[in-house]
């Protein structure tokens, strides 16, 4: 039996410490240990993007990241964006543009979009599509997701000083 390792990280602004198996995936730690079930597990191979979180501000696949690799890091999950009672601007624009259907890919799309909005100009639909290319959706055909992200990028431009 492998000895557990102590990890300390910040998850959605809250300091968390735990003893974990070295092979525990970050997705399983977030969902099982912390109860943050907004991070979805789809393919478990890093292909679908449903498990996307922000690790030190950069989008990452939590199904490919070990919890011990996040030791000392900051993790943001979809729960950091808002709540059902108080949606974030990005969640509101996704709702306004009907950028979800079954909702399975939505948390990963939102976290990828958060990273893109922080780091990319997103001036064209091609840039948006390229930025979202690592996230799979089987329901929407992506058009409404692209429209939502275009609207979010435009709002960002009008609110940035």
C-alpha cells in the first residue's frame, strides 16, 4: 500500500488540506473529496474537456492531473463562477444565447471560456472556435456557444478601462 501524501492548495479561494493517495486524480479529489461535482468526468483521457478547471489561472484537464500535482496551487472550478441564485456574467451570456442543451460539457466550456476571455483577444469567430477546439459538445453544434463567447468578449471590451 502506498503512503498517503499531504497536499495543501486553494480551491475556489478557500484553503484546502488533505491526505491523498499519490495516484488520486484531481477530478476525483474535487468531486469525491470536496463535493465539487460541477467538474464533470467524460472521457477520462483529456479529449472531451468536460473536466476542465483552471490551475493557477490556466485551463487544465483535471482527469489527467494528479491531486498531488496541484499541491501549492490555486484551482478554480465552475463553482467559482457563480451560483444558481447569482450567475456570473459569463453564465448569463451562455443562458442568453442558449449555449447549452444537456449541460454535460457546459462546466468545461465555461472554464475554458474564462481562460480565453482572460488571455485571448477573441476578435473573430475563428479565434473563438480555435480556443474552444479542445472541448467537445454533442448537442449544440457549437454555434450558440460561439455566439455566447463573442458576446462575452464584446462585453469585456466595453467594460475594460
